[in-house]
């Protein structure tokens, strides 16, 4: 009788351990999928530090490239180096998408850099706020990095 009980206890212990392991793995997976959101997102000016295209240097643009978000109106406004722009956006749980991107129509000598910036906005589907920086991302690829501006 003791052998049957000890065998049953081992099976029961094994089932409990498997469920506990499954629970721990599920929690770890869920936590790894969420980006930590810190610092205020809306109501501040974000100045571009870098963009994924290596041929574009923000410092070489005619003026400072920036974006500012208004969570109440769900509108982003900014300056793309040559033209002012605005776009609607939706944001939740680390996801960010821009729509209806519009810009003024000034012609500048280097329109390529601005086109790269606008393409980055259009391709953005995620964001992260880490160490005081705003990262615009397409899935896991960083498209542009911004720092708080004045």
C-alpha cells in the first residue's frame, strides 16, 4: 500500500511542478512582450537624435527635427527639417501608429532626409520610452530616436 501511495505522491508532485513551471513561463512571456512605458509622452517636444537611414544626419538638416504629441486631440505636430507636419495618431500599450500625415509644401535642397523621416513615421507601429529617450519602431527595429527638447 505504501508503494502505491508514494507513486501517487510522485505523480501528484510532478503534475504540480509542471503547472507551476507553465505558470512561471507564461508570466515571463507576458512580461517580455510589454514595453515599459515611463516618463510623459504627451505635452513635450521630442527632438530627433538619429534615424535608421545611415545616410541621414539630423545635424545636417536646416533646422532641428522634432515632434510633439497631444494626447487629448490625438495629434502629433512637428518640424521635419524643411516642412512643418501634423498627423493623427493612435497609441496604447507600446503600440503607436500615425495616419493622415500632412505637411507644408516648402521645397528645400535636401528633400531626401525629410522623406526618410516621413517614411519612418508612416512605418512606425510601436514605441518605447527608455532612459529618457523616445524610440519609434517597426516591430523590433528602431526607426528613429528622440530626446526631450526645450
